[in-house]
C-alpha cells in the first residue's frame, strides 16, 4: 500500500505538464512503482531504462565510466535522459531527465560506503545530490525505500511540485546537494556544442488539440522570416488536419560556420514578436531532423525536395540516398512540398521524379492553396543586407 503522502506527491507530479525519462541503476526501484501505480502516469513517464549490468551502463553511456556509482555518472545519465525526453515528448511539453546510480546493501557485505547519487536535468536547471547512508542501519529493502523517497522528492522538485515530504534519513545522512541554473546563452552554447539536441521557444498562445503528438515543422534559416513562411505553415497545417505547427532553425549549418548566439537570439525575436513557436536544433540535415522529431510532417519547398532525391548530395551514390531516405520513412516522417522556383523555373512536387518506394512520404501542397515566389535571399538583396 502506498503511503498517503507519497500518493499525494505522485498525483501532483502527474498533474503537471512535465514529461520525463528516467535512467536509474543500483537502487530507488520503488519510485517507478509509485509513479506507475497512480492514475495519470502516462502524462509524466515517457520511458524508463534500468541499466543494471555494467555492460548495459557502458552501452548507454557509450564509454566505460571511471566509477559506476558516481556523481558524474548520475549527471551523464540525466543528460542522456533529458535529450531522450526531448525526442519522445508531446510537442511543446517541458521535459525532465533523471539519472540515478546507487551502491546499496547487497547479499554480501560491502567494503565501501552505502551511497547513492542522483541528478535531474531540465531546460534551465541541473540538480545533483549525493547521500551516504549509515552502514548497517537498514536492510536492503529499507535502503531501497529511503533512496526511492529521495528520488521521488527530486522529481517533484524538478516538476515544481510543492508537497509535504517525509524523510527517513538521519541527521548524519544529510545530502550533499548542488544546483546549477542555465541562462539562455548557456543553453544555446550547449546546443551548438551538441550537449543538448534542441531548445524550444514556445511563443504560440494558440490552443491545439489535446493529445496531438505530431509536429508540423517548417525548417529554414529565416533570415529574415517573411509572410511566405507564415502562409506556407498555415496551409500545411490545414492539410495535415492535426498537429503542432512550429518553425525550426538549425544553429549548425552543413557548409557554413555555426550561427553565433547573438544571431540565433536575433532570429528568435522575429517569432516572439508574432507569437509563433520556434525550435532551435543542431541538425542541418533532414535525415537527422527525422531522427530528432520522429513522426513529424516537414514542410519544404520543391527546391529542397529536388535536393533530397538527388544522388549528387549523397556523394553521387543512389543506394546511399535510398538507404537514408528509407531511414527517414521508417521514423514515420512525411514531407509536405510547396511549389518553388528551381533553377529559374517554378516547380511543384509532380514535376519531380520521386522514387516509387518513397512516393507515399511526399505530399503535394496544391498551388491554388499556396504560391508565393518571395524568398529570404531576395528580401536581403532588396534591403542590401549581408547573406
């Protein structure tokens, strides 16, 4: 039977919009049972992984850690969980990554301390805690309960839940805790370096259908954002029927230096002014965007579609092109294609030679619904701006 105060905390967690991925090993196993036993768990829990064996931990981290039960391990697991949550969450939802490593009482007496480390990561905050338990004071089951309670409290704090917490730690077991907040510039630096996979600016105040899990994404450089972009996404959204419309800007370019933080912030301001959500990612290629946003509908022009199906952009290797595009297809992504000038000629999807096995991945946007020959490049030329 779940204690009343534990149930109250779990109910409060489930009532928040935060969605979480949890990676934990060596303890705190009761936390998952508490989270899943209270109605509303699907609002919160996206995925849980228990890398219990050493090899499982090594594969998850992608390296052999110096110590398996450590503060660093907990931080790295939390960051991995955070990035995983970004890929699995409902569009626009705040996400949480949780990492836990423990060395608790076992069948054979341990020479070292009984301790655990946990970390929570949100978009703007990293929290890390270490607790050293009094050796011999509790059974394994009791240490599981204490570590589970502490982990539940950390999740609640990350979800900004204020509830009464009952601690079974003694005065000598006071946790060693640290917290780091990230400002916008630090988040963007982490994005450019590849530490985090994207950052969302949820400027849109429009109401969207509850339960929608598909993004409708218009990617571009938006230098500048113009009415053609806005109209194209609007029409694409009407064709899709349901979905979360947003713009996406990659801070990393395929053939140019990354955007600077000031450049990113300047372009983001354009979306803030008109109340439209924009995602900043670090993936310039659509096959990588498909991995990052599985199941999404990407809105592109016929010029981009022409490049997508041109072996020239895959080292001249048709087989490589098909493997990559079939990989996109396997993520459940589709491409909505609007008419665009290609080498001086206005073309639509029907003018392109799409490989037969990929035809169902491309959807045409009728010219009667959208045609606008304006481009950011032309606007910059008119204004005498640098490219």
